[in-house]
């Protein structure tokens, strides 16, 4: 396990600590959960972007049909 020094604005630290306590979590656990969710969302976004890029390159006609349907 790695250690990380994290600088937070005082108001964010206070709010995060209060939310973690309300969820019966340590602040460390709450931050880890939030970071895991952010990493997963970024990875999903990159996969979606790659799929869209492939569609744009491989099937411009399909992409145009999708755009017209919006």
C-alpha cells in the first residue's frame, strides 16, 4: 500500500470528513472509494471514445444516420 500526502481546501476537508462520518467510513476509505469511482469513470469514458472513433473511421454513413436521428 502506498502513502500519499493530499492537500485539500479546508472547506472540502470538513465536508468530506462529515460525509465520511455520516456514511460510517473513515475519511481515507471515502477518498479511496471516490478515487476508485473516478478512475472507473475515466476508463469507461476512454473506451467509449475509442468506440466512437472507430465508428467515425469505419462507418461514416452509420454515424450520419445516428446524427440525423437525434
